[in-house]
């Protein structure tokens, strides 16, 4: 069995429960886990309020709905995370225009 403790990258997706954004957060988590199954240690879904939808990598905010004025695209998040944790990873169709 693979030692998961060596995989330090942790992704957090904080979502607004009042806005009912759990399904959006869960879908994004599934997309990221599928893409980075060997590179990521864990993905946490964190309930929040006040229209929050924020994605953090090792506690660093890499996307904030409030700052950007929109939700992240799956392709965009994959590229942001890849550039930080696996810069040589090919994302296939997510790397193409």
C-alpha cells in the first residue's frame, strides 16, 4: 500500500452552505482527485457562509470567487494546481485551447 503521508499537498475547497454550493464543490473535488490522484495528499470540503467559494493549496488561496467575481473553470483550476505541484504533468485536453 502506498504511503499517503508523503503526499503533502492538501487542497481545500470552502463553499457557502447558505448558497447551496456543496454539489459544485464536490464536483470540483472529484475533477481534481481524478486529475491529481498521485500528486495530492487530500482534498477537503469546508462548509462556509457569506457566498464564499475559495480554493486553497496548502493554505494559499489560489482562487477566490469574491476576488475574481466568478466561479473557477475546471480547466483553470487544474492548470493552477498543476503549475504548483506537478509542472511537467500533461493535462491532456485541459492544456489545449
